[in-house]
C-alpha cells in the first residue's frame, strides 16, 4: 500500500511540475522548450487540452517527447498527438521527422507492430436491417477471422508466396482473389511500400507470419460493425460512400502480426550496437538508431517496408472474409451490399516523404509511432476521389463509445508533417484495467448498450473497456480545433470482435 501511495504521489508531483515547464501556445498547442534537457536538438510540440496534457504527464509520456528530441537530424519539433501515452522509447502518439543527410532512423519510432493500421468499409445496410442478424453476422466473422495472440488463419503460405506478399502487399491478395482491384486505389501507398527487401526479413519472422494472413491480433486490435450517428460534413461523407445516419460500416484495426514484431526485434538488436558504433548518445537506449544512409539504417528501412506490406495484405484478406460473411448472412453479393473500402491508413511506420522545411522542399524520414498520415487536399499520393477533400483519417475510439472519420488538412502538411493521431490512447495499463474491473461482467454491460461482443477470453474485455481509454471525442476535438484533421462523421459500435 505504501509503495502504491508513493507512486501516486510521485505521478501527481510530476504532472504538476510539467505545468511550469511547458508553454501554452493556444487552446490546443503546448511547447516543451528545447532547454528542458541539455542535448535536446529541437523543442517538443504537444497537441492537447490541459486535461489531456496532465494525463500524459502523469505517466511521463512527455519525458519521452523530450528524449526523442535528442535524435540526430530531427527537424522542427518532437511532436505528440492528443492520444499520446507511454511507449517503448518513443511515446505512442509521437511524430518525428529526420533529415536524410544527418538524420537517423529508429525502430522505436515505428513500434513492434509495423504498419498496425485501420480500414473502413461501407455497406448500404442500416442498423434496422442488421440488428435481426447481428449475432449471426458477428459469430460468422469471429469464426472466419481468427483473433488473438498467435492466431492462425485459413491461409498457409509457402516460402515463395510469403516473399511475394512482402513485396506486393495488398496486390498479392487481389491477384489471389481476395478483394477487388479498385480496393488498391484507396489504400495508403496503393497497398505496398517500395524498396521492400524480403531477404532482410528473418526466417523466424517469415515463419511467424506464414499462417497469419487474415487474422486479428490481440490487445487493442479489433473488428467492429459500427453505425453512423453524427454527420459533420455530409458532402465529404457522401464522397466516401457514407450517405446517412444509421448506415452500417465495418472498422478494422490490425497490423503485421508476429512477422512485424519479430522484424522489429531483429533490427533493434542491431541498432543498439550501431548507435554505440556511430557515437550516437541518447538518454534512453530504447531509442537505439542508426544513420538513415548507413548500412544498418537502410537494411532496417527495407525490412520494415516488407513487414508493412504484409500488414496491408493482412487487412486485405480480412476485408475479403468480411465481405464473404456479410454475403452469406444477407444472401446477397457483397457488391450489391455496397461493401467498398473508404480508406486504409497505416500507423507505426517510418516513411521517406517530401515536406517543406524552412521554405524548401526536403526529403524527410517521418516516424509515426501510433500516429497516422493526415495529408491535405491536392497531395499527389491521394487517390483522385480525395484530391479535393484531403485524406480520410480514421480514428478508432473504444468498444463502448464511438469512432470518427476525419479529413487531413493543409495545416497538417505545414505543421505536423501531414500527421494526426491514431486513436483514443490508453489511460490505464491492461493490468490496472483488469484489476479495476474485477467482478464486472462487461459482456452484459455492453449488451445493455446494444453492443454484441465476441472475444477469446473475458479478461481481454476488461483490458479494452472504455475506462482504459481516453474519451476519443476529446481527442478528436483537439484535431479539429487545431485544424490538423477535420471531423466528417462519428460512428458507434453495435458488434465487436476482439482478440
């Protein structure tokens, strides 16, 4: 009890101390001065309300924002999105861009689940039409899309096939009959990152991924049936295929599974030695890195791209399974049910992108750790249908409340390297959430809210309960208020599949 009280007192003191250190720039922006720690190369920039800032400070996520500012070649700021919370080395919700000539690449700035990401699929169905078949539909999806740690799918890839997946990404799934050609138009980077080198992905990593295409991970990964309940920009929503309140959408959140985790671990081991060899001094060894143009840096980048392509392919196979489940439940082809992809966006990547630095177009390595792209209108990487609107930004909340779709902005391009948050962000560790909700029947509580849930074990529901997360509405209000992503529509869950 004394140890617990001491921890609480320490956290409260830490939170209060941050108020004297950060400078409030406006309602949603806070500056962490560069002189906070000797060795910071740039200031920190945090997007948050005062309440969200205090939550981040309590778990020392802002200390990690300061640590990231030590990275050689970092440009402009070490940034934190409003969902920021403690992570491995980098905070989750952290964004950092490094220059090619003197900058580094850090696996911690990507994360273990490389290209964990989200995808939204439309339907023409309404809640009234889905409700009578909701249990049937969710149960079918739960059977067809295995979820959880080590979950194996229906596909078993031969070594030559997994090599192709690591290069082609989502296109491999389309060629194999798992999807529609037009799906590729609305996936970030067309569903495949270039310069992927499967030879740099270890045999152990490939082995872990060989039976995991078409599967959800554990933890905060999910597949939800959601109902549109608020429309903020009806015309923009209409361009996405979202035409009215009450419309049912499918929201998918998963990544590269065991293959990505192993790829990260393999290269972290190398990076720790590389940082020492290149004389890179950092306040946290978890930030281990290497110059982007070094052998170690380039090998990691090419391996990471390959793992990211596996994740794009994984979400594509899941999309096929979802369409098939809907088709069987409603005895109609998926095309007739209007099951088109709105967008697929990655978080947990480091990508070489062109951005304006001090008035000049510059190639940067943009690390997004628990953060997504938020490209504004006119960006050449956007598909034709979104050129005038900006990129869809998919922001999941928690299984008891709601999720959002937003649009990227020109302001994001100018200020955050075209970046936004990736979700609500945790406020309770998984262990703390289980302890807090011990004895609570969450399945029954969710049913009372009209949400039917399937999960591999009851304990997972406690880990992922609403109490474990920030209110995503507050997080999205920061994005909207700061003009780095603008709200389009809000959805609430009615059916949930968890790992």
